[in-house]
C-alpha cells in the first residue's frame, strides 16, 4: 500500500464533505464499500491512499479491505488520470508490429511510465491488450482519437498537438 505518485493528493474541503455524505449513506449498508468507492472515484477521479483511509475510517473497516477491493477491480484507479488519456495497444497484432516501441516513445517523450500521470496533470499513459483495430496495428489512442500504423517518430507530433490544446476542448 505504499503507492508512490508523481502527483501529490490535492483534495478540496468540498470534495471531502461530499465524500463524508456518501460514506454516511453507506455506513450501515451491507455491501456499501463498492458504491462508496465508485462515488469516491467519481469525486476525485481516482482513489489515492488518503481517500481510501477516509473510506476505511468512515465505514469502520480496515484499510487493507478497502485497498483489496480497490486493486481487485479494474474500474478503480489508484493513480490520477491526465487531461489527455493515452492508451497504447500491446495486443498481439500491435505488439508484432512494434507497439512496444510506440509505448517507449510515449514514455520517453512525457518522462513517465505506463500507469503514471505527468506532474502537470496533462497526460497519463496506460497500455491495453486489444482495441479491435488490428488492421491499423500498431495503434495508440489519445482520449477517443485512434492513431494507427504508427511509427515511434510520429509520437512527438501527436503529443504536441494535444499539449497545445486548451483545457476546454
């Protein structure tokens, strides 16, 4: 449970109040941990250890139980996600066509590893197993945009176009 993040927790008092209300709603409910975690992730965008601790204390359960559920289900994230979410397909077709080199180029360009978020919160990187676009291999997604038949030297230009976009697009 010693997750190290490049991004320090920045919860607000308003978020904490909202979380406390949700915890109170589910405190005496059998199976209340799942909806509490789902709503907490909706509030914060992820489940940092500080939020997990508040949930454990509020529901009267152990932190290890909260952490166990949060790490078991893939819908939950313990790290923040960026304004622009990058996913590089490492499925068989993409991998054979060099998607590992695409992932390496993204990581190098952003200075973070898969599963991390840039300190400015602009980008996060994840890998996935298949996006169903095998004919375009290797494939990378940025938000809902699909980039296929990529080469590592194209990564910089793609990322630059998103870095230059405003936060309201």
